[in-house]
């Protein structure tokens, strides 16, 4: 097996031609795309991870962590905007890698996107389940604790007794609900998402506006807690560690690029959706972090519902109810967009032959990849029912950061390999901005603990096994460029050789 075979690339012209023949329906405008990004970014990061990252790593300096993460995302976001305007297809970083680095790197990127979207949606569903259980209990609806925890997880009840989890039923049902919505149609899903985004953004703005009057600046002293002597526990190393954790929250703007094949005017609307959602959400994150750490001492924020804790601390019970509703809505839209992104990446990989063909079959009425969506929904819903929320955050962040690095590299490659290519949106400050993007995201990957990479190796090896046993043999591009005896492409090539 030659290195040349592993590094075959799709031409930009071919990718653009395939985009024009896509059977997906183009129904999304620029405001839909902006809403899609905000819908995915504002979720677990702002409702859950802000508190845990502040309590365990950065303290009030979590604000700087969001700034660092926002800058790293902005560097990648500008590169995403250019690539999405040039290659308006569903595959996101997978497709960009196919055009610039070669098939093996495209497969690795696609496999990491499985980690990024599939496992992230399961993780968010577990957080959503916690808020739903808390919300229902306020109305006297009690779900048996065995059905709100993953299998084998021991939880201590208020009366001191312990129970062992069997299955997280609310998380399971939550993923099934968004899967059904995605099967019906992306236009309908986008309308629901738009409504949710308006409601949860209003809740967050209200939290900032009301909470600002209850800030006690004593809680900001010291703003950067002194390092404990352990790397990543407070101090500046803690700020960087927290930044790598909260990258989990920024998967949303990358998910916008997976909607390119369903955007009405992707060349203009994709940059608007990607950069707009990133700017809006970074500003909201910073404001929430300031108010949160100003109301409650940061050590008290190591809970799954930090915003509700802050509201309870200022004695506004009615607003705590609203915060829980906002969290449920917020996490619902995140699940929707993450499952959506996963299905579109699989759709594109299937069209390329790297995955079985049923992943790209489109429903005749709904114009959605229904079989793909139902299978992914089933797998993710089971994972959500069985997986603890604290297991997957760093793994998902690695997938996100890797995607960002690949896109920055792809912009550099195309600028020098195809300088005359029409680019509706151009990344500024070339080549320094993409280089800075690679370095910033690479540094955040290196700040993660070694245990994360040890967990990743088995997932990575499984992906390579699938590629070499199935994807490499079935690749459409590979069979055209390196046909084997018996393939139609081989017979055609043999005929051409004889007639020359």
C-alpha cells in the first residue's frame, strides 16, 4: 500500500460539482444559520461548565479563559468562513481535509467529528436530564432515581440512602425527541430552534441584567487564585486548563459549517452564521462568568446547575424556576444541532464511499437522510442513557480543537496551491492568522491531561481499523484513481489502454 494512495485528494472543482448535485434541500437563510450556531454554543458551556471550570481551575479568572478560547475560536472561525464559502458542502472539516491533506487525514478528521458530535450530544443529554428531573420535582413529579442515572452509577439520596443507576431514561427520551424532529425536516427543525434560541438568550440576558445588582466584589478577590502547586489548579495554568475545558461549548459555531449544503446562499451566509454566532456567544459567556463569580464564591460553583445556585443565593425563587426552564430549552437546542451535525458528516462520508451507502439515502418526502438520522439517534440515545456526564468533556474538546487546526492548515494549503480560486470570503492577515490559529489550538490540546490521550487511543485505533478494512476499499475516489481487477473503473481503464 503506497503513501500516494493514502494521500489522494479531492479537487476543489469536484467538491463544488458534488455540492450542486446534492439531494438535500436548500432552505436555510443567514439568520437560520446564525440561530443554529447560537443554539448549539449556548448550552452546556454556559449552564454547566462555566461553574465547574471556575471552581476547579480558574476562579473568577474564568473570564480570561473565555477570552482565550474566544480568540482561538475567532482565528479558526475566520478560516472556517473562507473554507465554507469556497466549499459549501455538509462535511465541514472532513471535506476540507479531503481537499488539502488527503484521504487518510480526511478519515481521521471525520472520525474525530464522530467523537465531537456524537459523544457531545450524549453528554449534553445527560446534563439536560438533570435539569428536567429537578424541574419536574418542583411539580411533585418524581422519576425513580434508578432511571435518572447511568448504569452502575451510585447516587446518595437526600435521606442518606444510596441507589444504583440502571438507565438515564430522560436523557434517552430527549435524544429520541430531537431525532424525530430532524427526520421530519431541517426547515421545521430550524423553526423550532429559532424559537428556543430567542427564549434562552432572553433568559441569559435577564440573568446578567438582574444579577449585576447583586455582585459582591469581595468574591473577585483574588481574581486569579494562587496556583496550588499542581499544574492546572488555579494561577495562569488553571486559566489555560479551563480554556481547554470550555472548548466543549464552542462546537456550535463549527456545526454551522455542516449546514452548508442546505444553505440558500452559502457563499455569503456561511461566514455570517459562523462569525456572528461566535461573537454573540463569546460576549454572553464573558458577562455570565463575571456575574456568576461575583454573586457566589467560586468554590461553591462545582455543581451541575451553577446559574440556579447563583439565583438561589440572591433569594429570587421565581427566577430560579425561569433559569431551569432556560437551561432545559438551551440544552434541547444543543442536542438538536449536535445530532444534526453528526448526521451531515456521515452523509458526506457515505457519498464518498468511506461509509455504507444507506448513510446518504434521502427521504423522498422530507428530503432528509432519514436512515442515517434514525441510526445515529438510536446509538446516541443509548449512550446518553448509559454514560456519566463527566467522562467525555475533554475527548470532545480534542475533537473540536483538532478540527480547528485542520481548517487553519487547509486555508493555508489552498491559498498557495490554488491562489486564483474564487473566494467569496477571504481570511485576513494571511498567512499569520491561520498560523496563529494552529499554534493557539495546538497549545490548548497540549494543556490537556495525559489520561485524555490514553482514552483517545482506543477510539483512534478503532477508526483506523474501520478505514483500512472498509473505507479504503470502498472509497469512490480511490477506486477511480487506483482501480482493482473486477471494478468497473478497472475494466474501463483497461479498455482505454488497449484502444490507445
